[in-house]
C-alpha cells in the first residue's frame, strides 16, 4: 500500500508539479535574462554617454579654477555650496536645496608658516611645514626648542624624561609593505591625529609630524588633529618627507639641533554652512532612497581636486547622465554633497540626524580620489552583499567589477550606525596619498576618462539599486 | 540474481572503492591546499620584497636620465643594450648574453621639423608636427600645398579628384566611446600606418595625420608608417590634437589654406644591434622555458618611459626579486629585452627564428605602460587558460587577479605563430595614449608603486609557471 501510494505520488509529481516547476524556472530565468539584457543595454548607454559627452572633468575644472580649495567656514566653501546648488538646478535635478548647519572655522592665518632648523649654530635651514588642521598657533616670535625624534607613542613615553620642553618629531613612515595605501595611512595617521596630545602629556612644547604620504618630495601634507581637555594644547605641524629625512639626519649627526616654529593658525567661532542636496524622485516608491555623495569641503591646500572635488562632480555627473538619458527609476536617487568631512564631519552627522525618519535603502560615497574605478566596497549583511554582487557583471566592461566586503565613507558612517547599507566607490589608490591634503592635489592630477568612468560606475549602481531595491 | 549482484557490487563499492576515492580526493585536496599555502606565502614574500626594497623605479630613472629615448640604430639604443647587459650581470642572472641582429636606422634629421599654416595670406601660424617613423623627408624648402581634410580612406577616395597635389590631412579622432584606449587606437591607427600610401594613390603630395591620442594638448605623437612599392613615397607627419583642431577650423572657415611642411628625416643603412637575454636556469627541467620580456628600443621622443622602459625594468626586476629571495624554480625563466619593436620587429622575429628549436612553455610581454597591474591577457587553448586562471587568486591582494582571454605583445607575436602560449601584463591603460610615442612619455609620468606592482605580478606568474609547467 505504502509502495503504491509512493508510486502514485511520484506519478503525480512527474505529471503535474514537475512541469509547473519547470515553467516557474523558465519564467524566472526568462525574466532574469530579460532584466539582464535590459541592464546590459542600459549600462552600455550610460558608458557611451559618459565617455562621449560627459561633464565630470569640465565640472571639476570649474570647481578647481573658479573656486579652488574650500575649507569649512571659508568664503570658498560658501561659494562651492552656491555653485553646486546652481549646477544641480541647471541640470534640472528635483528638490534642489541647501540644508543648513554650523561648521568649525579654523584658519591658517596670514603670517607665513615657518620652521627654521638650527644645527650647531650653522646657518639656519628652512624646513617646509604646514600647520595641522585644528592646531593652535604659536606666538609671533615662534617656539624655539630642541627636537626629540620618535617613531611611536610607546617610544615617546619610554623616553619621557627627555621629552620635556622639546619639540616632539613623530617620524614613523607610512609602511611601504602595505599593498593598499589606505592601510598604510591607517598605520601611521595616529601620529597626526593624536601627536599633540601625546607630546603634551610628556611636557613637549610642539608636535612636528612626518607627512602622511609615501612620495618623497618637499610638500607638507596637512590633515586633522585633535586635542583633549586633560592636557595642554600645543601647536602641531606637518613636515615634508624630504625635510623629515633632513631633520632626522641632522639629529643623528649633530648634538645641538633646535627648531624655531612659527604658526599663525587659530580657531574662530563656528559659522553657518550647508549640505547641498538634489534628487531624481522615484516613479513608484519615491519614499525609498538611494543616496550617493561626496564631500564639498577640502583642506586649504592645492585645489582639493582628488579630495574630494572628484567625488562631488562624480555625484552630480551620475545623476546628470541619468537625466540626459531620461531615466527615472522606481525609487529616489538622492545626491548629497556633504560639508565639513575634513575637520568635524558636521555635514554627515547633521544629515543622519535630520533624515533618520526616512527610508534609506543604501548610501554610496565617492571619496578615494578620481582614479580608475575598480568596483565597490560594500558594508552590509551577506544577503544584501550577494544581491549587489549579482550586478557586478554590469561593470566588467569598464574593469570595475571587483566588489568586495567592507567599504563606505566618512560622511555616511553615521548612516551606517543606523544600520543602513553603505558602499564606497573603489578606485586605484596607489597615487592618492601623493596628493592628499597638500598643494599637490590639483586639477592636472586628475585624468578625464578615469574621473568619468567613476561617475559612470556610480550612475549604473544607483540606477540599478533604485530600480530593484535592496 | 541481478538484484543480489547489484547489492554486492554496491557493497563492494562502499567498502573498497569509496574509501579509496575519498582518500584520493583528500590527498589531492591536501596537496592542492599545501601548494596553495606555499604559493600564497611566496606571493606575499615577493610583494613585500618588491614594495619595500624594489628597484624597478630606480632602474627606470637610470635608463631615462642616463640614456633617454633609444630609437633602433641610435647611439642611445646601443647604450641601452650595454646598460641592460650590465644590470643583468650585476644582479647575477645566468647566461647573460647579447644576440646580434641588424635593425633599421631611420633618423629624424637635424633640421627643425615645421609646418607653417597660411590662411588667406594672414601671418603664418606654426603648427606642432613631427615626422612619422619611416617617412621620407622633404626638400630643404619644404612642400607647400593646399590641404584636403578627410576622416577616412573611403572619403579620400570618394574625393579623389580634389586630392591631387594636396597635403592630405587625416583627422579622424580615436573614438572616445571605446572603453579601452587600445581599442580606440586600433580604430584610428590605419591613418598613421597607411595614410601616406592612400594619399599617394590619389596624387596627394604629403600626409598629415591627427596624433593618436585622446588628450587635447599641443604635443605631436609619432609612430610607425609604411610605404609600398606600387605608389610614390610621400612625406608623412603627425600633428598635435590642438593644431589638428585649429587646422580643421581654418579649413572650414577660410578658402585659401595652405601648409609649408619641412621634414629632414631619412632612412640610413641597417646597423647592428642586439636582443639582451638573461636567465634563472631551472633546477629540474632547464630546457623548458618561461619567457618574460619587453622592448628596449623606443621612439625618439620623451624618455620612452612607459613605452617600453617600464616593461624592460619590470622584466629585469621580476628576475631580480626572485634572485633576491633565492628562488630557483624547476624550469628556466628567461628575460628577453627585444630590440626594434617600434619600427621593424626585428628583435622579435630574430628571437623566434633562432630559438625555434627550444621548448618555450609560455612567453609573457609587458608593453602597455608601467601602470597599476590588473591581471593578464592570455592567448592559448582553453585547458591552459583554465590552468593559468587557477593561480589568479595569488594576485587578488594586489588587485591584479582579472585574467582575460586574449593578450600577448608584438615582440612575442612570432612565438604565438609557432603555437606557444603568449600572455600580456594587463594594466590600467586610460593614461597610456596621453604619453605614447611623444615628448609626454617621461619618467615623471610613471608611479613608483604602480611600476613595482607590475614587476611583482610578473615575478609571481613566471615563478609559478616555471615551477608547475603548462
């Protein structure tokens, strides 16, 4: 009986369920292959449009040459806000608006920054330095003190009896053996961020930090540093790689090495500024948002071309190409140009707080330079990661189909804390820290097609996410 | 009975064969995982060694600044041969030798190349031009003629009655919509290679060719061109992009547009030169060879830094790092720096002929610029392709694991004709044609770490191939 029933069940399966299953599979595959074909052709259109009539490079040229660098609180930052809003309007984005917030206002000051090296009474040698962002200045006559070179905070604290009254020179290089420059940066940047605090703890009178770069030249690289309330605030500056080597050589050869350091920087009261926002409103689920953005502020060096002029113009360009092709996906694509990533993250924090009631499906940031795209770094759960990865094939023709776990951006890190999936545009970063936060970060370092390909990659991804959801 | 035998057979399988099969699978997996572990650790060592104590950049600096560009037949090419041999000896390569051959000897000549634009009798405008390699020169007073602009050979032949006595201006751009610049180059380069032939067929007196680049600047790009025996030889020169645009605008606006073109180039008798060869001789099967190389000659413009100084120093560096780590694989790794890739391919042809009795398992060329590596392009049968692809994981950490079908290099194309698998180092080529064959191709355009990473990729691949065979 049992056996007969089994046979019957089997026959039923073969006759009824199996064909139905086959049909379902066929429909699924057919529909997948249809949507694959549609997205293939869409990606191809976006690529051709971007490469033949793209505007990312032209936009970056305008930003770099009509405005230049744009530190939070500066008049250039204010101009950049207006410029971005105007561009978004010109390209007919929806709901173009500024969202106001207050930002820190640190200024480098008008006196020339200087560090004069005095070794055994020989003629003084000028070292190329620049104040780190957030540092206090010195008195007009500067600080003159002997120098103590260290490679780490551990070494500093082990030598603390020698540190009192000295300028502490943090000279640990970014480790060359790290393949990805961002990793090398991560290994060394605590000297810049916390050097002044650690130096002050042992009685140091100033901190001088080897620039965060692997390029051997005479250009100092600035960047953010911080103080805390428990120790004295002391001035902190970056020194170029060549002069860090020169100073280190002088210290190893000479006995009486001192430096006179003059910085005229100061922190003024907070000033009003804004995030700049524009959208392509979704046709079916406008309340579901795919965010894409970069940061509009930069350090007060070079043009802020790669960091992050590139990410801003790529964000604008991504939506502009979609508009040019008349593409409106089901969900809303929102471009956000954040203010104050470099020295406060006020824009990112303000956005996350004031939009916490909205439904963000994903947030993507472009802030690793305008180099050739390689794919996306993705921070989310495994299911969403795999879903996003199924679209990697759309990026194969532009060699940007390498999707990896882990990624995002500083401006969207507060959204990540709310559990929103965050992604970062992955690019080829070997050259990034040659330019980063320095006078080297100028327009001519950005390549037109590399920049545009990054914008195209953003356009493809935001469109697919806004169409398919996540 | 049948059923009983089936059961017996099944039992036999389960008891005897199945465990054996499991054991085999285990051994295979264990041995694969052992060799995977070994190669992982080897790749890691090569990466660390290259990034921390690599010499590729230093070698390129020496080649560029102590020798400079090195066109076949020039004294610099002869110096580059000696320099390479000395470097291979210094790094203790095995069997370092020169293999002599004769090369073409085309020279640009000593008179300044010039093209003066005369539009309606206005003051003449100098256009930036340079002779194409292989072109005949003009008389000292130059050729003065009206100009006919065309986009293609088809257009030229359809206008042939207008072409007689004119300078034919081939102005079809490299198509921007091609994602890979090499493809765009391939779409436009027939104008440079055959422009003089096609122009002469319709009675043209000279050919002026839009430079093979997508960068808008005033630097002309040279490159090879050819004649045939059936039509008259006429002079042929490249014009910079900005001046191609200027000339085109003048032609569309003015009626009487003529150019006076002066070139002093000529072809001298062939001269002796050489390929430079060095090896790491295999420990078990020294007769089986993995070849890796680039070309030592360059055009007589810039430093020939990316094309192909980079490939040469990467070839030397790949073997040098292996030597530094004391690695000797089972089979022979042979470095070959070919002479005369640019205007004759004599080195590649000579090598393929004179080594046809040897057993080459694979030949790899690095000749797409010293940019960030992305993987390898591989031309071989599917079985070998899949075998090579199994090692792609070794390149994942340096983001160079994108192995694709199709690839090789001009110098090893004759080996490919003999059925030998050929591979090309794939790099990020978006910037390549900005520099290619022009004064833009200088040392400063090459990035130290990008260059070194390419050398590391070559080192890993040649070692694995020489150890595992193919």
